C-alpha cells in the first residue's frame, strides 16, 4: 500500500447517509444478522449512525458498539440519536480509524467498515487495516465494503492486497453494479 501524497479524509453531508431513498434500497438492519446479543461491535467510519444504531439494538444493553468517525459532526449526531433513543451501549469517538487506542486488543466480535477505506486518506489505510486486525477477537469477523470508481481511494489492486492480509470468508468479485465487499476474519499463522 504505497502512500499517495497528502489526500485527506472525505466527509459528507449528513443527509447523504440517512434519507428515504437509502432506507428504500438498503435497510439500516443490513448487518444485524452478523451480531448476537451482548457482543462488542466497532462501526468504523460510522457516519451519523445509519448502521450503528441498529447494531446497538441488536447487541442489547449488555453489548457495546464503538461508533468511530473522523467527522466530529457525524459523531455528535450519533450521540444525539443514541440519547434520544435511550441507548447507553454506544461509545462514540471522533477519531480516525487509523488510531483506535481506546479499543483493547482482541476485544471486538464484529467490525463494520462500510465505506471507510474508500473515503479515508490513503496514507492511513495500512494503519486502519492493522487496527482492525488488532481489535478483532481471534474468532471475530469484519465486513469491509469499499466503493469503486474514480472517486474511491481504493483501487482493485489495493483491495486485493488488503484481502490477502485476512482470511476471506465471503466476498464478491468485480461486478458492474456492486461496490466491493468482503466478510473476513484474522489469518491465524
Ligand atoms: C461513505 S461514508 C459511510 C458512512 C457509514 N458507514 C454509512 O454507511 O452510513 C464514509 C465515512 O467514513 C468517514 N471517514 C473518512 N475518513 C475516516 C477516518 N480516517 N476515520 C474514520 N472515519 C473516516 C467519513 O467521515 C464518512 O462518515
């Protein structure tokens, strides 16, 4: 993963992440089947919490969701929504996914990185991938999703390189319509 200059994290208008159109085509509960009650989840690049809130409901009061985004506005929105719903199991951090020092080693059952790597500064990708490996439990799973196209910070070659560092449980291959995605776990040496 070569560093490619000083590109910066992309941040988005919050309405782009939660609107009627999105709800029609992609349920906020999309990733809930990957988690169980009481589990620990990290939603990296969580935006205003489209998936994080549903995941918090699924893991229940004894579980926890770390909601992490480098956009402070998005994190304040997650906190506001969690308070409104009375959820106390979301720990929101305005931080880059390249440094998750507030999450212990091998403590997370499920990492979600939907849209993270394609939006985050390329020079930080390797650190974020290392952090995902560090925080995942030995039997934990991570769902990685990266948009394609000229606006994306992840090209096909980098995507393949990232996946080589994991055990790939399921993935898609180049398809015209779909973004790149993979369900992965840690490689055990
Ligand atoms: C395409 S959006 C996806 C948001 C959310 N996962 C969703 O599906 O609604 C990408 C998100 O990654 C965040 N992001 C970009 N760089 C980041 C970084 N270095 N660390 C954490 N989040 C980052 C952006 O602020 C944005 O909220």
